[in-house]
C-alpha cells in the first residue's frame, strides 16, 4: 500500500496490474479519498480521514483535499500551475484586466 503522496497517478496496481478504483474508501479509522485495487485491497490514501461518507464525498473533487483532482485555471479552465490559481501569467493578466478594467 502506498502512503499519502506516494502514488504515481498510474491507476494500475504495481503488484498485480489491475486497474485501481479511485473514490471514497472506508477503513476502521473512517472514510477517506483514495484508490484501492480490486484484488490486493487498499492502495493509496490521498486525503485525511472523514467521520462520514457524505463528508468525504463532498471533498472528492476538491483539489485542496484530493491531490488527484487538478486545480483548474480561473480564466481558461486548463490545469493551473502547482500552488497557483492560473495556468499562465497571461491568464492571470486577462482575469485581472476583466475584473479591474480601469487599472
């Protein structure tokens, strides 16, 4: 089993070659967002633990919690640069120009 942050995003189990299932998973500690292999079991946890399945599902597409969900550019919807809200300086400039036209 891979630890948080260790999965390689390949979505194939390195032990048996099966396709991994990504989504809300459960364990004795609670619910989490991660991947599991249908043959080998839990594979990687990509989030913290949640008390309920509904709370985990609410964060399934949140890039701040689930690192397999890319943060999208605020202007053009392409994947944003790591740790930023835009994919390029041009998109950031276009967004600012639209929001603040007189500046």
